[in-house]
RNA sequence: GGGGCUGUAGUAGAGUCGGUUACAACGCCGGCCUGUCACGCCGGAGGUCGCGGGUUCAAGUCCCGUCAGCCCCGCCA
């Protein structure tokens, strides 16, 4: 049924043919996107990764090729030789880049037939994602997702050339490495030659890149896969890609300056957006105060306002008690939203409840300036005036209040701010607002484990002026850490590292990692720090998240060729799967009782 | 571990208050058609209503459970 390729050589890609090619004899190869059979004349839209070209088969001109074309169906793989011709007057298709020409086919070869695909591969058909993932190789033929992956390649190329131009060396680090405490759950790989021992897949090449600095490579980068066995989200996959960088003899400003240059170059080359440098900075404390979260969407205002001082002595017990217990009373002004219905307000209350808020007080400012609100009656005229002034309340505005422990009040209102920004269309999808967030706390108290844990990671250096705090109030020490935030998404983060063995040991101590454990888990790093480690620091960007923003993808799966489902399975390969008893025996592994295993 | 949404021909959907043979579109198959481009016209085939149980004279529809996909909380240094 199908023909051999023979000695045919492709001369052009489908999407590149233009008026300039008229008169040329060309040989195209690709997939049949669509066939239009007029009884006599047959048109075939031939597709490859560059686009679509129209093949014209005329029974009068070449009966043999035309007869062959009658059997052709969608997604057949064909090769065609013909002459690039102008389309007749009035039949030019301005919607297609190749719409001014067509190829008058003289010879046709069917290189492979194809079953009818389980779903249409055109740009119009919405397909359930589980089906797309099962037939991923077909889904990947579709233009939208091909464009994403092609852009991803271009971004990777831009990154490589920028970093190379700036003295970075691309060096690979192990995939089979050692499990370390702290951080995410590891993916483990059993060792056959060391029965009972396990490698861990890297959560990031953190320790190795620091050791490369100790080795004197000065600047390192890697576009590298990382693995974290945690639950998935729309922007989180168990294996994901980092643009991982480390630099020697630098402080924070040096890292941020080099890296924002890279980001600017990527955005210019990928989507022709000019990133204004330097990227503005705000401290973690300021971000929380003004936006409630450490990854604010800066495309719109609607900042949070702290009303704790104004309401702490008010007659509204809910607010007064929160203030008395050290909590926060904050509010935001949803401009022009006094028209919200009761149902919409309930929806907002449900939304903040997700983040632990027990309620959401509201005030609608009426056209006559009066306050419609269940809580207005609890405040004095003076208090109302102060609240109104603090929030710049105007007729038609909707004021929304949260009162809780600082963490809950900030997160609930901060997330509400982001939610409203999207709902009200304040977040312009064509706008790109970057910010560095700096001065993160070094440590965070873990109530469950009753110990401090590192906010960034255990190798992050404290601010020089906060080092004395490590002995007195470690929880107040700030870190030389920085995140790059874009449109409400954290796209990168890094820090200056501890390069002094004594400080690193002290850090482990603060984290409740004993000397023996530190030696066992991180001994090689501690040793290395004693052999002349330069001051160094670095950063890692989430390439997948960057690509989501550059492509406008709603899901991380749309920028990854073969992604996993929310349950971390691959619907195409059906990974993970069971393995032979023999394989397990070689690894010295015996499975727990079947009742403890997932049925499959 | 928890909350929510979805599941009906190959695809994406409609299906009212539980009531006749589950509907139209796209795709597919056949026929016709020499300038279409999401071609058009005529005809045809195609269904375990995710799966299991229950209520009922009667279930796509109501109830319970379960599976899968998605979104979220926890988790993700």
C-alpha cells in the first residue's frame, strides 16, 4: 500500500514556501492535515513542523498522482514533487503564510498510511486531557503545543549563549546521588551492587554546584532535570527543569545583575518584550505588608492596608481581639465592586476560607457615601473616617477585611488580591512585571517538628549584620536570599552560600542537625569548605514556569513534551509499572503485603 | 490525607420533573462534485450513558460506593 522513499530528497519545508519560490520544482514531505476532494481537483494541506502548504492535484495534468491522492486520508505520511505556482486570481488565502502559492503536484509517494486518529488534530477541536496524554505523540503534532516546545528550545539556546558569553561553564552533575535531609521527599533508586543502599535523584544540584565553586570553575550553569516526590499542581511536575547557576567571588547584587540580564535577553528574543533593568526590588517584609504574599502580582495595585492600629480599641470585638492577641487586621479596596451580589461576596468568603480565614468582612460604599455593611455599626464615626481614609474609599468601592494571625491574614488577603486581580481583569496578560524579593528570613519555626527549618536551604548565608542574631534570636535573622517574581509567580530563587565551615556547622546546629548527622550527610561539603572555598552564590530558575508565562500556557503540561498526570503517572507509557520478581530479587527488595499496595 | 469540578457514539456536547426507539454537530464509511482552504451536497454506520451496587413498575437522570482526569489545601528547603 505504501511507497518507498527511494532516492527522493526533501528540498523545502511546507511552511517556508512563498511567492519567491514560484516556478521552482520542490519536494515536500509531511503529514496530510486535510484533504479536499472536489471530484476532479484534489487539494491536500500538507503539514510539517514549520506549517502547512497546499498541494493541488489536477486529474488532467497528472492522472496518476491524482488517482493516488484519492486514497489518501488524514495523517498519512506522504512525499510530493511538484512546481510552486501562484494561486489563481481570487483564490489566495490571506490566513495562511503560504497562502499565495500552491504546489502543482506531478508525482506522489505514500510513505506510510495512518489509522484515523482518536481525535482531530486541527486547532479547533478541544480534547479531553487524558486522551491527549494517552496519545501524546499525536497531541504533539498539533500546532499550539509544537510552538511551545520550539520556543522552549529557543529559550534554552538563548540561555546557553548568554551564560557562555558571561563566563559560565556548562558542567553536568550526577543524577544518581545521595539522599539528604531537609527539603522535599526524594525519589529513590535502589543500588544492586550495594544491596540495601539507595541513591536519590537530585532535588537540585545544590551541593555539587557549590563544590564546583570550591574547585575553581568560577561560574557554572546547567539546564538540568530535578526531581521532587511531592504532590502535583498546575505549575508543578515531579520532574522539572531548572536553569541552575552558581558564581564565585560575588555578593547578592552581582548575581542579580548577571541574571536579570539573562532574563531580559530571554524575554526580548522569545516574545520581543523589553524588560526594564534593573528589576525593582522589595524586601520580604515589604512584600508581605503590601501584598500579603512573597510572590506578588505587580501588574495591578490594590495593596493591602494594615488597619490594626485604627481598630485595636474599637467596639468590634472580632477585630479588637485579634489585635490584642498580636494578630493583624488588614483590608483591601476592590475599586468599583460595590455592585457585587450577596452570592459573589459569599464566593469571596469561601475563597479566603481555603487559606484558613474564618470570615471576610465587607463594606460597600454607596453612591451617597454611606456605608452598607454588617460591621459598620460597631465603629465610631472617627474610626470609620480613618478606615475610609486609609483605604481611599470612594463611592462604588468594596472594602474587604481580614483579621487573623499575621500569617493567615496576610495569605488570605494576599491570595484574595490575586484572585480579584484575575476576576476583574486587572492583570493584563501582555504585561510583565518583575521584582526581586530579598531579605527573606533565614529560618522558620516548624511547630510540628519543634525546631527551626531553613526557609531557603541550609547552605544559605545570613546577612552579615544578622550573624550575631544566630546566637540570640535566630528566628529574626535574615538571609542573603532572593527570589525573582513575575506576574505573581516565583520563577527563580537563590542565595549567597555559606563558605565558612564554622558558620555552616553552626547552621546545622540551629536546624537541629547534630554534628554526627551533619558529618554523615554533608561531611563532604563541610570538608570541602575547609580547603579554601571562595565566597559564592547562585540561583536557579524554573524553566517550565518561565515557559508557561512566555507561552501563556495554563498548565505546565503544555510546555513539557511528555508530562505526568496529577497522580504522577504517564498515561502513554503507563509508568510507573510493576517490575519482575527477578528484578526485585537482584535489588534485595521484597514488597510489603499486597493490601498495602495499590491494586493495578 | 482533605475539599471541589468533570465523566453520554471516534471527538466535544444537549438530554427538562425519573417515563416511547438516547439527540444534532464534527469525524468516519459510501456516492456526487474541477478552485477549495474548518470545501459543499446526498446517504449510511456508529452507544456497556466511566464502573459497581441500591431505590423504583421504570434510572443517562435519584442515592451510596468506586475509578479516572482536572483545580485547590496540606506538602513542595
